[in-house]
C-alpha cells in the first residue's frame, strides 16, 4: 500500500461527509465506483476489515463508555473475531410471507446508506431505507405501499435482512470494570478506520515536515521511502 495513495484517499474523504468516507477507503483496495455502492453493507465492512488488517495489523483496541456510569472501557480483539460469514449472497432479493403479505426485499446496500443524508430524522432514514430495500409488497393480488406494511411484517423484514447480512451490524459485548454492567456496543469499522487513517496521515505529514526541513527532500521522495528508512532518518534528525 503506497503512502501517497493513502494520503490521497484521506484527502478525498476529508471533503466528504462521514457517511461517504468509506468510498475513498474502498478505492484504495481497487474496488471500482460501480461495484462499491452495490456491495451489501456487510460486504463493504468485511473489505474494510481486510484493509484495516493490511494497514494497521489485525489487533484492534476499541474504546466505549459505560452506559450506566460513563466509565471508559477498552476492549481488545482481533479482526477475525468480528468477521461473520453470510449464509448466502447478502445482495440477493428474498421473499417474506407473513400475516397474508408477500414481500420481496434485500438487505441494505452500501449505496443505500450513502443516500440517507437527506433524511431529517432517524425515523425518516428508516423509512427511506425500507423504501429502497423493498422491491415489491402485495396482499393477495393487491400491491401495498411500503409505508402501509404492518409493524410486525416490518420487524420480520428487518430480522431477515440482518440474518442475510450479519457483518452489517457488528456488536461487541462489553463489561464495565467499575460497575459490572454488561452491554452490546456497535463496532463501526468505517468511523474506526477513518480515525486511525486520520491520525496516521497527521503523523506522516509531521514526519515529512521534519525530514523536508532537515534534508530538503520533496514530499514525494519522503512518501516513497519505506517506513523503516523514514524512521531511521527521523531518529538522526531528533538526535
Ligand atoms: Zn459502568
């Protein structure tokens, strides 16, 4: 992975809203723009876990706050610990028959989430997502608008979507060392990896500044160095 490519992915992500930052990250992996939006959310997140492993290693330390006492809780785990395998193709349309309704739907795609920026509330976003993921809904011979599906059928749809694409919702079970409260926290690889990349770019730019100031090398020359060579020179500059 070239430092220059990562910095340019970071630059592209900077100018986008957090909901779109996964796009330049997948571009680093060579996933073309047409395929990116069609991936299921779980397929996208599996690729981002691969990228995380490649860039920063397979061990992750995530930090959360206890919902009861607000204590800071750390949890260490491996990339493979949060990997789940979908039972089939998570982009495929499935049929749900329930309470006299027949619904054709698919789990949310990465591109669907990116379109939710226009929603004014969480309820609006859920409605938009439902409308995008349900391709047909009928009761007997009559078409039914998605908004008129009963709550029970919607709940079943959401459960089927989650089961078809388990990687889309990665949860970690945490226990607070202070009050012993246990809860399941969502692990969002997009924002996690973005924060890591952001910190990495800042530290790289700091290195470039030191080396360019000391030796007069260009940014491109310093980016092209291996990390171990860069750190040897940095050691000499700091002496
Ligand atoms: Zn606690």
